[in-house]
C-alpha cells in the first residue's frame, strides 16, 4: 500500500502535521509544522482564508434559501385562500382580479392552477401581497437550519427603486391597487460575524419579478436600487403576526388559523429531523446528492403534514364566525390591523 504523501510547511518547508482550520479545503488550506509558522504566515494567508470561509458559508446559506423558498411556496399553495376570477400575464405587470372573499363556503380553497401560464406567474401568484407572512411562518425553520452558523440574521424592511414587474390588483368591489412602488418589501439579511460580508434571502420577491431567492447583499442592492427603511431582529414579523392573529374577523383566519397550520408544519420538520437522528442544520454540510435527497424528503414531509392537518381540520366554525363579524362590522378588522402594525 502506498504511503500517504507528507505535506510540507508553507513557511519553512519542514514536514507539516497540521493545517489551517479556517478554510479547511485541500485546495486552499495551508499546512504547517507548528503554531509559530502558522502565526507568521497569517498576514499572507488571511485574504485567501477569509474568502474560502465566505465561500463555504455562502454555499450553506444558498441551501437555506432554497429550502425556505420552496417550503413557503408549497405552504402557500396548500393553504390557498384567495378566489381569483382572472389573471392577465403582461410583461410589466401581473394583473389579478379577485373574487369576493366572504362569498366562499370554506376558507381554504384549491389553488387556481388552470390560470398559471408559467412558473414565473405561479411564483408571483403565491407571493402576491405576501411580505411579512413568509418571515413569520417560516421563522422556526430558518432558525433551525442556520443553528451553529457564525452569522447574524436580521429582518429588513426595504424600498425597491426598480423591479422587473409589479402586481396590479383589481378588487371585486371596484378600484385597484399595485404592490409597487407604494409598498415596502421584507427580506432576511445575513451578515458573517467574521468577515462582515452580507447576503439576502428574498423569499417572496417573485411578486416583483425577482425569482432568484439568494443574493450577495451588494448585488441585490445594485440590481433593484434598494433602500433599507428599517432593520428588525429575527422574529419581529412572527411576533407581529401573532398579535394580528388575535384580531376578530378576517385576521383571525389569515394570521390566526394559517399561523396554527404553520406551527404544525414547523413541528413536522422538527419531528422529521429527530426521526432521522440529525439536526436540520446538518443538511447544510451534506454532499450534494445526499443533500438533494434529504431536502426533497423534508419538503415533502412538511407538505404532507400540512395537507393532512387541513384534511382533518376544516376550520369551518372559525370561518363562519369571522364572516359574521365582517358582515356585522365591515372594515373594522382592517382598521384594527393598521392600529396594531403601527405599534411596531
């Protein structure tokens, strides 16, 4: 059997018995005979070392972004609640004409797949007017996935100076609205604790034609002329949505009941990890094929859990109570929502 090739110290050339643990990879990591040579080499090696660490972290975060966005899309489709009469797929705008929410006989309805003309259109429909909700409902999965990473995660409120296309909304009661430029957007910003390099995970950017979920912060800012309006701690939107869920009427369904379903989904993801004797953050360091299989299995498990939960729990009583309140006090729940969000 051939003997293992002895590495040489990057500084003095003597046989090396250790290597830089910061960058780790065989192609970049430097080998040393001892601590003294490693310390002397740091001024030369640090730029490449930090770049390698960022590359490794970026790969992990890209996996987080992929899981979170796919998980949210599936969750939104499984908890679809909006009756749509018409969809016009234009180059500069997706025009959606809604039906009357209170005319439904049940709260959760089938997603209108027959109106989908492309994957871009479907993603935009799933994300339409959803900026805060993804950060709230996917919060637990995010925190479980990034556990152990040397990062700082923030929720950021953004003004987008330019976008590929907007969503225009036609109300069944007359009137219209647009999701841009008069509304702010929300995303996750991640900062490396070591290098301070930043990235963004934009779960619901598809409503603005931004279908790419993961960016370096600088590229994202440049692409869409982004201006940060507010920086919040991770969990901000989860807390706000929880407060909104206590408002009687529509919010008790769109935030309250949907929030309950989200909790069930997140519990399913934790249970899946326990059954496989891993932590969810272990997915970030798997080999590519192993990761792909584990990711698909996790997402399918979460989706099955949501569909099974809604099959067993129709929430008809809660919906009828919400409808009765909206008919009796039209517009009141909306005003209470504005009062609640103003506190944040």
